[in-house]
């Protein structure tokens, strides 16, 4: 009569299975949360500083440095003419700007 259900189990097996599923669900939730946190940390926008040569107008973009401010002459030199570079903008690029490499 019991052979109608091929996966017939007794109660303790059933409870064990439920427990197992719960443990796995909990594990996956924890893994998912930690993964999402890590991803979030990686996606923090990098601040960029845009510099322009005071002589020839050549623009250069580099990572923001702590004491950067707009109109500061950083002491960095233009690659083209060797003149001073001045900061013209500080900004954060849009977060979905993935460097496709
Ligand atoms: Zn220049």
C-alpha cells in the first residue's frame, strides 16, 4: 500500500531533511549578504582629478589626491610642453563605468 509513494520516509527522516534545507537556506543567505557587501565596497566611486596645462591646455585625468582642490597648481608638469598643470575639476565618474579590459 505504501508503495504508491516511492520516496516514503518516516518522520525523523523528514525532519532531518527540513533541518538540512533550513541550514542550507541560512548558509546561502549569509554568503549572499557577505558577497553583496564586498561588491558594494568595491563599487565605491573613485574620485578623479582633472588637470589642465596652463600653457597649451592639455588635459590630464588622474586619481584624486587628498590635498587636491580646484585651481591648485600641483607641481605636476605637462607631458607635452613641460608647463605647470592646474586642477580644473574634481569629480566622481558614474559607478557603472566599468573598465572593459
Ligand atoms: Zn602643456
